[in-house]
C-alpha cells in the first residue's frame, strides 16, 4: 500500500506533512536550507531524487527540480499526472510553465478592473472569430481549480489506509502547498487566492482587509485589486436585494453574489443535477459537496461580493465528479479500497477523456459510465470514445447505471 511521502535529510527520514505543517518541521527545513543540505525523496529507495527547500512568505516548502516529476513513483506527491489524459494538454507552453520555483501560470481572468468595465467572461485564448483556440493561452477559473486539484492529487484515491476520510481542512492544506510554489505575473498565488481553512483565519482576515482598503473609488474610476476565493459551499440564503448569500466552511461572514451571476454559475456547472444538490444543502444525504471558485471584491456598503463564480461538485472525499452516477462509482471504488484517478477537463468543455482511470491494475484501465442514451451528441461522443479504447487495450464500462448494476471490478494487481 502507498505511504505518506517521506524525505531524507542527513540520513534521517521525515514525513512531508510533519515538515510542512508543524513548527518543529519548519525549523528542520530552515536549518537544511541554511546549511545547504541535500534532501532526497524516498519514494524510490533505489533511485533517490533530490528536492530543495524554498522559502514562501514566512514558511518553507519542499520543491522538486524542473522536469524531474515523472521520475518519481506514480503514487508520490511529486509525480505529476499525465497531462495527455486530461484537459491540461490543451494549453500552450506559456499557460502552465514549470520553473525552478514551481509553476508560473497565466490567468485568463483579471484581478484588476475599473468601476464600469464589463466583467471578464472567463473565456480564454479566443481567436478573431470569438471561438476558443485549440491551444488555450491562459487558465480560466475552472482551469485554475482543476490544475490545483490535479497537482494536489485531490482527483486521485490511493487506498483507504493512505487517504482516510478527507476533510476540507486537509484539502485546503494541500491546495495551499501548491499556491506557495505558483506565481502569476511574478506574484505568489498564495497572496492572490483567499483559501479559508481551520488554521489560517488570521491570514484570511488580512487578505479581506486588504480588499476593503482597495475598494472602488467611483469619482476617479481607479482600478481596484480583486482576489480569487476558493471554498467549500455549505449554505445559501436568499436576499430581497436580488442577490444570494453564500456561506463557506470556516468563515462566519456572508459572501454575496447577484442573482444573474449566480444563475450563470449554476448554468455553467457540468453536473446535471446541480439544482437538486443546491436545494439539499447543507444536509445532502447523497454526500455531494460543492467547491466554489470566483473573484471577490469589497463594496462601498462593506459587503464581500463575488463578481463571478464557478461550481464544482465532488464526492464526500472531495473527488470531482460530473454526474450522480460518477459519484456512485467513485464511492464504490473507495469502499472497495481501489486506487483510481478522475481526469479533469480544465477549461476544455468538450474534451474526450475517460470518466475514471483504475490505477491498481497493469496497464492502467479507463473506466466509463454511460449514463445517457438517445442524445445524438452524447451518443456520438460515446462512439468516439469506444473506438479510441478499442485500439488501446479496452475499457471497463457501466451501461444503464440507473439500474444500480455496477459490473464486477477487475482484480487489483498491486
């Protein structure tokens, strides 16, 4: 079974979460950086791969050297997901660039806008005809969220004994690790993204104060600075002022969004039964969760307001899913202690990717849930996928999932 990632410093092994999340661990990393000590990942004892310590704000993180990720063991936190199996392959080389310090990304949404400027649509890499290019030049909100989920390995499950039951705080810690090694226009992403979690209320408060201090000045049309917020949606409340109040885990205040912007977010969500999921908050018996990402500003009246929003539905373990049938299969795989991965589309809405990849068999096996019939567009997509799989070793299929007849799973090889 996979284990928590460990590294070797001066011939002694340390668990990575201990080094990143405890005061003693941070002191060890600080000392290692000052003494220029060699640090090695222990995922492959026969081939120790060197890492280094990078200072991020007031803390220290571990980073791999550029382009060494594929050399790590497949279940190691430093082994990247194969970009050809997700929407990541549809970006040009400048949209997501691996650097000596981590990643440099181009955002397709602006974090500065003037009072009366139209909202950024979030569409990226458009050509003269207004249609998206084959290669996206920038990451939109969905793209950024999926990139963070993928690099944090939150779209994978590596066995119950390794993962346990994920909580939002666990998720946020893993995302924050990625934000600290990411930059956009030379600015560290951890300073641009508000990420509420149990242990960082003071830093979030400071970020929200900064937004308030840079509130709009109508008389001068001065540009204002925005922030991107990522959170776990737990409650909604209607308002008489044509807006919706949003409450997220680990924050007491209400974030507001206009009814039109909220409707746009719901319509853009790929989850077919998103309206049911929203109605059942916060006591969703199906244990579907909703993660949100959007840009926020501070209004003249002192309210925190989303100017746009995207919704991502996940399982109770925060594994993204695109339908209730996918959610059912994901839960089934977890209950059977299988290892799997959910390929994410990023900003590519019509990408042809497997629903899941079963990763504890050799070779890795694509998995498909055929949950819709009689729809010409869906049937054409299904045919394209099946033809593709026919020449590449086959596929595990679940047809007519409305019958709750999940087919037997192949035996795990390891």
